[in-house]
């Protein structure tokens, strides 16, 4: 499971979640190391206040009430097709169901539901809605029409025929969902019964996935050979240890102390038996299906030299669809590629200036190596790592009121990345808390392989994952009960990752890099990585780049080790377009801000602009553009 994808599991509409990924995935919190309160900020400016309800001044309009009722209805209809998403929202009424997610009947039901919803939506008239209500209207219409294209243009077939990869295959995602440390709750007898029941649906899913792999083989749509090899290795690893070492046994290792002894014995035996008699045989069948003819075809059709979607039947059109799916922008691959090249060149120029300010003599590559190897840029202990991030958190809290009018009620806490995820989690990631505050927002730090973790990105990484990045944006959205679920809980990378990258850049105005050129360079180092992704992702899928060429480009333009770059390239191959969302989203938010500054002049209020960007949840960037333009007109 990719560290970014974990972030919000969104109750995307069933047709959106299914069409984009073939499954719904998210993970919860694990442990607490440090804490920040929602209103602990001090310093200049007005104090931040807990998020206020974003209602129109005169209350909802009559048509707005119809829209709200419609959105509530479709939310429940969508969750009915996605029981795992419902569990992640705290709805346990169907917690024992895994969900279909892959059959023709499931996709047909999702399509029919979407078309029926669009027909009902036609009775809602946008002109009779308030400005705030129109944002929700526009967002649902955008999502629905965009999702419909996957059926009309035939992309669903490609989704079905490529169900398994090394990052997002259900053999990985459902294991983490069921691990007890993230995802599904395991607090009561009913929770444990539901966990057992989900195993049956999981086995059915894996067997159906085997059928889809065979369909893809006949259609010459297969995963790249090196990805197939990785999946086979993962299945080998999952089948090797005893049942007690399986992530599916995790809930048994954490049985509640209050559970009756008879239930403890019963569940211990039942989970062990399910792992041995159901899950492991299903894994073995999947492994066998990926060996032999499928593996040979994958190496022949999608080798290291041509791993992109462009070589698959229908792959080029699907890639254009995926680009918009992740970025929520209508930008072609060629324009995105050129944008990436220009941004890489610009950022390298800024890096050279900061390197000169630091006084290092040598090439950029030599400076990268210096920052990675000099002991003064290392964390001595895990405790020192957490202390460094807590220090940044205190600095940020002191200046937040000057830039933002509201703070989330949800606390932000630090925790170590769970041991079973350390190998794949990267340096850090964030998981939003629950709306009721029972689970805080959690910033996970990877304390494994400590000599490879450097201090240079501490400030920028906290701004991205914590405040004012993902924690502020995600918490404010889900705490606003006046928003429909679609806006409270949904996630799109163009907006969400774009905002987080904007938050890194905003650190300059917040004074957080002032007098610290090393942290400034760390911010540029993170930024150039996002810019290089534009070049590499489009190069792989539209320009015939090889895996080697893509890796070499990342190595040449970032401080990242080659092994990490190889893993990133494999991520772009199996998750096409997503990596483009970060930089494109940031550029679009900054462009909207410049537009507002030019139009409003001295009347421009940065705190008010940030409120406008944040107070309607994770909207598509096209919808955000319309909203900001309307706000500018209302101010002017």
C-alpha cells in the first residue's frame, strides 16, 4: 500500500472508488508519541478558532435542502456497494462483508446506479442554489460525469483486467485493513466476528481476480514482468511463516483484555484455522496463476524497456483519463511533460543559489551526497527525530494565526511507522483522524534505517503532512457537519496533494526557512522531486521511456538513492498519473492566489483566501477555480 494512498479513505462514491482503483483502501492510527492541541497556537495575529460551520448566512435554500437530501441518499447508495468504505466511516452495519469489487455484476450495478443518480440529479436546479450550495452541486456533477466516462469509453475493462500489483493488490491492502493496527476496528466480539466473515469474501475476490488475470492475458493486457515478479515474491513471503506471524492474525495478538476467556480461545482457534484453511490456499492459487504463461507474457509484452500504458490495447486513452482522474485538470501529457521540464530547470537554479549561500563548493550531485553523509544532518536516535519534528510543530503553531482563521478540533500526534510497514512506507505519512476525535490525526515517522534519514527536510515535511498541510485540510473538512459526505470525506490528489505542496511553499512566507538555508534546500529538494515526477510519469506512459531511463532522470535531479528511485518508478508504472497531481495541484492553487491578488489588490486577505480554498473540502481543481473566481467577483 503506498504511503500516500493511505491518507484518506474517503467515502468516494462507489463508482468513483471502483473505477479508479478496483477497491477501497485506508488505514487508521497506531500509537501516540507527541501531541498538539487544536487551539494551542500562540503568537502574532488573531488566535485560530475551531472550524465554524460553513453555512450560507440565511440558511439553506429550498433547492439546497433538496440537494442535501439527494447527496445524503446517494452517499448511502454508494456505501452499499462498498462495505469496507462504510467500515472506515464508522458504519459497521455490514462490517462482515468484504464487498464484490471485481465482478461484471458489481460494475454493472455501479454503472446503473450512477445513471439513475444522474437522472434524479437533473431535477435539482443550480440557479436556485446559494453560492456555497453550488460548490457541492458542481462537485457532484463533475465526479458523476467524469465517472460515467469510464463506462462509456471502456476503461472499466482495463481496471478489471489489471487487478493485482505489488502496491495496491488486495493481498496487500486487505491484509493491512485486517491487521488490527490499521483499518477495521477490533474492539468487540462483533468486530472479531465481522473480521472472520470478511475472510470468506476476500477468498472469493482473489479467485475472481485470477479469472480477470486470464482475461487480461487473452486481451494482451498484463502487468509488467518485473511487477509480476514482485507480486509472486510477496505471495511467497506471505506463505512462508506460520499463521501466527500473518498480519491477518494481528487482531488475535491484540485481543482486548476485557474479552471473555471463552471468546478469546474461540477467536484464536478460528482465526488460525481461517488463515491456514482459507487465506493461504487462496494465496497459493493466486501465486500459481501468476506463474507460467502469465509471467512469461508479462515479460514479453511489458518489459523493463517498455513498461508504460502506451503499449497496451486502449492504454493511451486510459492514461489520459487517469491523468485527469488524479489531477482533476484537463492537461494533456505533452503539456504536463513540458511543465515538468521547466520546473526542474527553475528549481535547480534556486538550489544553486542556496548552495552558494551555504558555502559548499562543488556540483549539485556532490552537495546532495554531502547532505546525505555528513553526521550533522543525521538523527542520533528515534527520540531525537521525534523531538526535531515536535520543535517544528511548536514553531508552526506560533505563526499559524497570521495565515489561517480556523484550526481543527482534532489533535495532531506523532507515531512510529508500524514495524510491518517500515520497508515500504518511505520516510513519513499522515492518516486523518476520526470526525468524533476518538482517533487523532497521526503523523507517522519511519524510525527504521535511521542513518538514511536526514534532518534537512524536517520543516517542509511537517508542513506537508501536518500543519498547514494534510492535517489542517483533512480535519477541517470532516469536522464541518454542514458539508455533504462527498465533500467532508472524499479525497482527490490534485487538490489534497496540491494543497500540501502549497503548504511547503507557504513556509517561506511564514518565516520558517528564514536564516536556515539547509531547511530551505530541503524544501527545494522535495519540490524538485515532485517536478521530476511530471517528466518521468508522462515519459513512461506516452513517450516510450524505459524503466532505466526514468530511474536515471530521478537520480540525476534529486538527492534520492537509486534504489528508492527504482521503487518510485515502479509506483508510477502501476499507478499512472497520480504522481503528477502534487506539482500540478500546487501550481494551480498558487495561480488562483495570484489571480485573486491581482484582481483585489489591497483588498486581498490571505487568511480569507485560505478559508475559501479549505472550507468546502477536497473539491476538484476545476470546481475550486469556479469557486475562487466567484469569490473574487463578490469581493470586487
